[in-house]
């Protein structure tokens, strides 16, 4: 069924960017019960945009009173694993969507807003139902409109 639909629509999936490899490594790492900040640092330092975002958030008013950190590992300790995971997921998905901004303009903004709303609701529902990984539900909510992005980019 999908093969015939794909032939009729004739989509070019090669125009989609690859999944962010840092995000995949971080998701794998967060499935472990004992995540070390050294492991987090080793992965995050490979993504300049994510590293910059983490440092920027650590310097925000919300964390500045506790943050005297000068090294990435210290910053990660101040932020904590939940905040780091949230930053990483949101940043990676934003990087993914931003690659289409020139082509899609206002439509992309609408897709992004819908995805953020869905992500928030997905996380909330996951917590209400006792789902073990609410951050994965959040990511699924962010990515749920990927099919529309495929169609729009073709």
C-alpha cells in the first residue's frame, strides 16, 4: 500500500536532513540509570550549537545565582540532567526544522508552533498515564508533523 502511494506522490526524501546524531547519542545515554556528567560532556561538546545553548541557559537569570561554573562539566552539574535533556531535545528538533526556514517561511512557523503545543501535551499525557519516558513523548510530539514537512519540502 505504501509503495503504491509513494509512487503516485513521487516524494524526494533525500531533501530531508539527517537526524541529529548528537540527539540520538543523548537519548541512548539518558536511557541508562546512571548517567555521568563526563559522558554528557563528551557528547554535548561535539555539537557547537547545543553547547552554546547550554552555556547560554546556564547564564540566564534562572541559574545565574547558583552558577559560578567556568567549565562545561560544572555547567552541566548546575543545570541537572532533566534540564540538559530538555535543552538537547528542543535544540535538536529546532535545528532540524530550521533547515527548511528559507523554503517554507510562515508555514514553518505554524508547523513549529503546532509541534511545540503537541510536544507539551504529549509530555503531560505521558506523565498522567505513568509512561516511563515522558521526554520521548515530548520528542514524538515535536516530530509528529514530519510527514507534512516532507510534503511541503517537495
